[in-house]
C-alpha cells in the first residue's frame, strides 16, 4: 500500500510540473503575441493566438481564468487530436 501511495504522489508532482511548464509556455506565447501585435505582424499574431488557445486548453479552463495575462481574443475552439 505504501508504494502505491508514493507512486501516486510522484505522479501528482509530475502532473504539477507538467502544468507549470505549460503555464510557462503559455506566458511565452502570450508575450510573443503582444510583441507581434505591437509591431503589426497580423499573421504572426493570429498564429500565436491559435497556439495560445491550444496550450490553454491543455492547462485547463479553471486555471487560465485565474491568469489574466493569458487572455486572447480568439474564441474557444477544439484542437484535440483524434
């Protein structure tokens, strides 16, 4: 029983690390999007909007609502693989 609990705790820590990495990636994409928008690179801005939405879907809705800097004007779309 103890080993199962340890394995589950390790998996939870791994999931937390993965989520932190996705949040960091989303922040980098959001920053790049704002820079592209500032220099009026419309196509790059649109591509970064789509990338940001895909990462936000992986992170989860509840967490991204708390992170206001990750907002983008793109409507929610499904980018899940089939």
